[in-house]
C-alpha cells in the first residue's frame, strides 16, 4: 500500500508539472528573452542577431536582448546556448562554423551540434569575403596564387581556427595550390582593424564586416567564397575564378534541445514573419545574408559532417602589438 501511495503521488506531481508546462507555453513569453550570439560585436552574425531581436521582440511582445559570447570560433557561445535551460528564454544563431566544421576541428567539442539543439528555422545564406589591403600586390585569385609562389606563404586571417573563414582559406590552399599560412583572430572586427592598420595583408571575413570597408575604399575585395553577394555583385566568386567550390553558407536559429514544441513554434513563427518584413531587405540586412528560399530541417544542416580537418598550419601571429 505504501508503494502504491508513493506511485500515485508521483503520478499526480507529474500531471501537475505537465499542466504547468502547458500553461507556461500558453503564456510565453512572460519575461525577456536572451539571444546568445557566438560572434563578436559588429560582425555578420551580430548584425543579423540584432536585427532579428528587434523584429522578433515586437512580434512576441517581449524584449529580446543580445549577449555576445566569443571565443574558439564561436564554440564557447554555442556551448553556453546548448547548456541553457530549454524554456524558450535562450535562443542563438549558428551555422557552418559552429554546427558543421566544429565537430571536425575540435576533438573534445563540449556539445553535440545535432542532439543538443532544436532548430527554430533557417535565416538565410551568406558568402565569405576575401579582402586585402589596398596596396596588396594581387587583385584576384590568379594574382594571389602567383604571388604565393614567389616567396614565403602568404599570411591570412580569419575569426578563429575552424571558422568558416578558415575553411575558405583551406579551400584555396587545397584546390588552387595557394601557399597560405593561417592566423586566427578572436573576431572578424579585430581582423578588419588589423587589415586597415597594415598588420596583416589578407583576410577572410563575413559580408557585413567587409562590405562597407570595400565600398569606402579602405580595403579591396579579391573574391567571395560561395556565390556572388548582392551587396558586392561585382566581386567574382571562387568558382568563377577557377576554384571548384560553390556552396551557400547558412545562418540558422537554434534553441536548446528539449524546448516545448508550442514555445518553439511561437519563436519560429516570429522568425518567419520577421524575415518576411520589408525592413529585412535593407542595406544592413543584405550585407549579412540573403533570405532563405526553402524551409530547413535540422538534418540538412547539421548532419553534414566534415571528415577532414582544416590544415594544421595555424599559429599565433608573431608580431608586436
């Protein structure tokens, strides 16, 4: 009898918990929502996040505030998002760096890009921009390849080991034979500052970071990794310049795995409606990403695993600050 009473009590508690969860989902959101971004301030992911936080917050009737968590090419922020309570009050943006390349680059990655996340929806696609200082001796991939054969490997920067920028650099090295040496930075914004300061000559950054610098004549663009970007339509892609690579790089919104389905649906609807708003066609938006053309299931993004790691030539930059 005593065991039966305990079991009945547990069942009653479970019923109350499920009822409370349903009520919470109905009332969601009842407090501010955190958008945890694994990108440095001012970069493409940060621009996307802040635009969406404003629009989605208006749709949901609650403030969505941005918190940047940088480091290890975004994996530190992704881990924090993955281990947050799955209650709908933490969302994040990820993509190729955090959910496809990271498992191949970091053997002890502290999260599973499939099991630890629930997909809220696809945001869009973006290319990566290969830029150089104005006085750099090459203007395109052919010139870069020829220049790399004349002396020491050319140093190029990205926003971290295993980042999409690093991946695009390795594509050049492996498919075009460009002799390169990777220099990891903590963010695309810091890399851009060092490019303008002449501390490094070549870099791979997101479109939001690089586009205004190219348009203002502070840096020059050599190519885009991915398809041609509407923000810099005159800059030819890798494939157009003879490098056999053409793949869209996706931005995706995630929540921690285990989020209640009704809550996830509310966030997903707010995302979809925000993406459809006219303001997302603005200049700031177009620099960051192109809108998605189809719906996205988690398996089509995060189940694509890279079987080989980017080259191991990465090393800290040997220079004084």
